[in-house]
C-alpha cells in the first residue's frame, strides 16, 4: 500500500516509521515546494500534485492549513481520507464551532467578529473576560488575544483589524473565557466501516501556548464524556482516520476546545504506551484495515523537546526513557523531538519524571521541573 501524506513534517515522518513493518510505504507532499519527499530523509522523490496522486493508493494529511485547491484535487481522486471537508473544518474555527453546535457537543460560547461593531456585540453576547482567536491559521496559541475589560477593547482592535485585513476570508472568533481546572485530550480512530477505537485520555500541560507535557490518565467518568463527544463529532464528519479532541475540564465537566483532524502531539505517548500507536491506527483506518487495540500497556508521559537539538547522554541510561528526534534544523521554540517516559505503574512513572528533571535543563523543560517540584512538595 502506498500512502501520500499532505505535509512533510514530523507527523508524516512518524507515520512512515509506523507504516514500514506493515509494508505501508509513506511519501510526503510538501505543499510549499510542491514536491514529493521521503518523510525521513526529505530527499526529493518527485514533483507536482497530479503525478503524486496518480502514484499512490491512499492520500491523507498531517495538518489542516492546506490550500483548498490542493484538498479539492485530492478529494476528486476518491483516495483522500479523512475528507477535504474534515480538514477544512479543523482549519477554520468558524466551521469547527458550527460543527460542534450541530453535533450538540459542549463548547465555549462564541461570536464571530468582522468589524469593530461586531466586537461590541461579542462583548454583549459573551461578556468579559474573553479569548479572541483568528478563524484561520492559528495554532499553538498564535493569533490570540485576551480581553479582560470592555474598556480595553480599542487597545486590541487595531491588531485584530490588521489580522482580518491581512488575509482573505479571515475573521476573529470571540470565545467566553473558560475557567478550566486542567486541559485533556482524547485521540481516537474511526475506520471505513464506522468502527471506533479511543485511547485513554491525556492530561496536557502547555507552556506559552505550546504543549510541553502530556500524560495518559485513567479517569473513567471523564473518559466516558470524552468518548461520547468523540463519537458525535466523528460521525457528524463521517470521519475516517485518527481524530483528536482537545477539552477543557471544568470541575469534572468537559467542553471541547478544538478538534484536530489528524494524528496529534498529545497522542505521541501511544508510541510506547499503547498496544497500537496513533500513527499505525491512522494508517490502518485510511487504508481500510481493521483498527488496532488502543490498550494502555504501560504508564507513559510525553515531553516535547522545543528549540533544543541535544540531550544529556544520561537519558540513554534511564530505564523507560525513549527519545524521538524529528531530524529538523534547530530553531528557537521549534518542535525538534519528544521524549516518551514510561513506568510499570503510576508511582514509577512519577519517580522517573522526577529523575528526568534532575538531568534536563529547567529553562528548556519547565513543565518537567514543575512536575518534580509539585511531586516533592
Ligand atoms: P487553542 O489554540 O485554542 O488551543 O488555545 C491555546 C491555549 O489557550 C489553550 O490550550 C488554553 O490554555 C488557552 N485557551 C484557549 N481558549 C480558551 C478559552 N476559551 N478560555 C480559557 N483559555 C483558553
């Protein structure tokens, strides 16, 4: 089976690694250079979308900000999964919010803003504090504003107006501020036959809007809520593939923050922690194969490596420690790789996270250091 992934980043790379034992060959289409590249070496394998479509059996995507003409061309081939609509939904907060409403899935109250008058209407409708997010192109907390007091609206409007005018079809989505106790996410897969599997929830810690630590958790009550919402969203989209739902946990009640129609950073722990990892299950779904077990096989946490291209050698000696580099050039804040740290039981995982804090730099890995501080407190 030959799978073409739209996007040539680390997610395509990890799909390629997961596909190899199943004889699934993954190539990646770089939408910026319009070339097909090898997902591990980045060696150029071909040029042009049409020949790439011709040369594969299945097409999928590793990110949602893909030009619509590329998505539509792929859709016309009949080989594209999940679907152009699903990817467009994940890439536009307006469509995403409308979908959540239609699927009757709990989410934060919102209002779409195009003009200064709309901002006043949003304040009236939602109240303050509120969070404002660009409808298109925002990720990892980029393109976001906070409004604490209506009197300060003019201060942020100028920047928001520039954002709206800078690209076609841009708006701002205003959302009520959700006083969450923590953030969790659910990764699951839906097969071509409509079957669904979901992984245990992950609790996610963000640093400056970017995911830094993700830990698989056992919470049957929250898990049930999350799975119900997952099923509603996946069915509404007639979804095929891995889908991620990010939630706010407000004292035991989940609200969807956003959806990602793809394998997700908060599911990287499944490479060591689950019987079948998210990358393999995504390939299985889009290739029409039966889905693999999502059973937790060991307690696992994932730590993102941001803007660093080396790690202390001590990590190689630590039991349960698995390093995954993405082969990227170093840039400040860039996702360069991740560490999966495992334990046979929760106490062992916690001790190993504390041991990691002893060898990792506190500036580069603040979430691990915070964990260790709280653990010993
Ligand atoms: P997002 O890009 O939508 O995932 O937002 C980035 C981060 O901003 C989230 O992980 C939350 O920590 C925070 N955030 C986003 N939306 C809200 C909201 N409505 N209320 C409170 N915090 C939010």
